[in-house]
C-alpha cells in the first residue's frame, strides 16, 4: 500500500490497484474461478503454516452442514483464533437459520451483522409466536398473534388479556369472549377457534403445526398474506419455508421453541456484553469487510445461485456475489453445500465445484417463480 501511496504522490492521481493485500493467493485464485475470469489481481504472500487454505465440503442436509461448520469454528477457537476473526457468510437470511441454532446449542456466541437474527424477522417471529401461544398460552405470544388485521383486535383486547393473566387466568380461558370488551368479542371468538386448532396441531410435529398456522392465516391479510408486491411475497415465502426446514430437525414443538430461545439469548449476549463473537452475515452485507477465517455455507443450486435470480436471468450477479463471499477470507476458507433444500434434493452449486476443482456446471434455466402461495402449497419444489 505504501508503494501505491508513493506512486499516487509522484505520478498523479491515476494509478492501477493490482494487488489484493487481504487474501492469500489460493483464495484470490479460487475467487477468479468462481467469477469465471481472471481479474488480473495479484495476492499477498502466504506467510502462514502449510495447512490447507481452502476446504470444500458436501453434506446431505443443512443441519449436517451447520453442525460441521460449528465444529470447525470450535476447532479454530481452540487453536487460539478469536471468535470475532471468524465469519459465516450465506446467500439469504433463511440460509442462516440452522447455523444460528447449532452455534447456540454449542454455546458459541454470535452476532448477526446488519440486522437481527433469522428468528427475529417479522413473519418468522409471528409464526413462532403462534407455536408458543399454542403450546404455553404465553400472554406475549397471544398478543403478537392477535395483531393479525383480520381480527381487528386492538389495545382494548390486549389490556383485558393482561388483566386476565394478572388475575391468574391461564390457558384457553384467556380467550373466553365473555371476558373481553364487547367490541372485541367477534375477533376474540375467531382467535379462540383458530388457537384451538393451533394448540391441537402443536401436539404433533413442529412441521405439521407450522403448516396449520400457514393455512389458517395465509389468506387473511395478516403476516402470511398472499397478496402484495411479488418480491416481498417471495421473500416471505422463502423465510417461512426455511422455518419449516428448521422444524424438520425437531420431534416436538417445545424442543424447537427451547432451541429458538437459546439462539435469541446467544445473539443478545453477543450484541451486548460479549465482544468476542462469530459474525454471521449475508453476502450482500459482507461487502468491503474481511476476516482471517471464513465459512461460506449454502452453496447448492437454487440457494446459491438463487433460484429467483436464475429465473430472472441474473446469474452473473449471483456469481459476483459468490466472488465477494469467497474473497472476504484472508487466510482460511471453508465452503460447503447441503444436498437438501426445502425438502427437495438439490445438486452442488456450480460455485462450489469451481472452488473444488475448477470445474463449472453448464448454465441451467429455472421456470419463472409462481405466486408464492401456490409455491408454498406445493411444498416449494426446486425442480
């Protein structure tokens, strides 16, 4: 950099930046393979030990990928790497769900860069509130569920709900229409019937319970609405299907909720009093940053490159985004792919293959993404 600075001072304002002072040669070369071209940028010297700079892994499920990534982070930490020097990068917020849970389970603090964690995202938090309300009849969860516009339940209902709780009323009795203001009676009766269905579903698997919740609220103008701007609906659909993917990893709703609470606590600790924490971020939010050790996860077709980008003919942007993620690593890079996405088998990403052996998959085309409610109803098929 000092040489460039001297060049700028002696030769004028125009000069070429041709050296990447951040990443090792292997990482720069890998980034060029992902990009499909050599951008003509040199790299710094490898001044580290001769252990592998780049690892590529393939797993059967996102859970296996997250567990292995967590184990890798713990190995780096045991060798003296500060957690703040480790980042996990993924394509979309939904792809970061399982790693948040496995880090929390392992007691590894983390911070989500540029926003809240997956389970704090509006539609995901709303769905989890339904699960909580259907399992424990928690007042805060019931309050959140009551805010669905189709019920027209407002402050008066929430005040009476709190008052009933303070009196020791618990369970379904909290939604007795006769215990609430007359103007709330219609909405309370609707919520009472729906929560009875949710409570019954919560005795089964978390995935089945979520499907009941989506169906109950999907067409009522609330958090799972099926009308609105297409890009928002598609993003919302993907977040909810990612939550369903998470649910497949648990046998009971209480087990799933307990793990989600642990993830929220781990994130809150990292954002508060724990400066040394793993950084979790999407590729977009990682631009301009760097870490000594980086894990890039979710490198499967349909996830990265993203299926909607492929359908829109925007694969070049996906490739550039993968290049950004790969070259955030200074010293060590671990890239991995899950073999299952939204319950469907998916092939390894062309980008992981380029990292692994320089190979590239032929271009593939995807059908235009349908209205998300139909996609959701069909189980979000990938092919």
